[in-house]
C-alpha cells in the first residue's frame, strides 16, 4: 500500500465521521423540537458554563487559560449520590440538545445520572484565544 491510499482512506473516514455527527445533531435537534412542541420546557434543566483550562498543560510558567464550554442537565440526577455521565464533544461544537437527547440521555434517565457535555478544545466556543494557527496547536 502506498501513502496516497492511506490518505484517501483517511479522508473517507473523516467524511463518514462528519456525516455521522451531522446526523446525530439533526436527530437530537428534532427530539428537542418535539419536546418543545409537546409543551415541555427541556431547557429549564440545562445550564451552560465555562471552565478556564490551562492553555499549555506542559509549561507551568505559562499561566494563560482558555474558556472551555460545557452544559449540565440535572433533570434526571438522583442527588447527591447519583452517577455522573460525561459526554465528550467530538470534532465540532456542542449544543444544548447534546444533554437533552440521545442514547446517553436515555441511559442517564435509567440510571438517574447527572449529565455533563464538554466541548472539544478547538471547536465551537472553546477555541484558544490566540486562534488556530499551526504554531499554537502544539500546546
């Protein structure tokens, strides 16, 4: 096999992953809209926040941070000892409905869990303040 074959396969896998994420987002958005249409107020249980993460985890001298976005859904949580389910956002932004619909939400209902969704560092609102320049991606 040559290098071009591997690059071609890699591009195909990236497209498949993106289409899967797009389909997942559309499905969750539709579920969210259905809840709204049925008179429910699903957003009342969702909170958005930011945690300030170190910009460079390998250099303790660098005290710069970036805001990493997250959403929390407490609707199903059996306080204070219920489990916590963490949904790690893929290669794209996260949305409110990422903690309102999907298999992980069904499992949270079943297990009475707190649901937390964390956005990937380089997507959505969690992009480094110095941008996505190649020299800044190494940290």
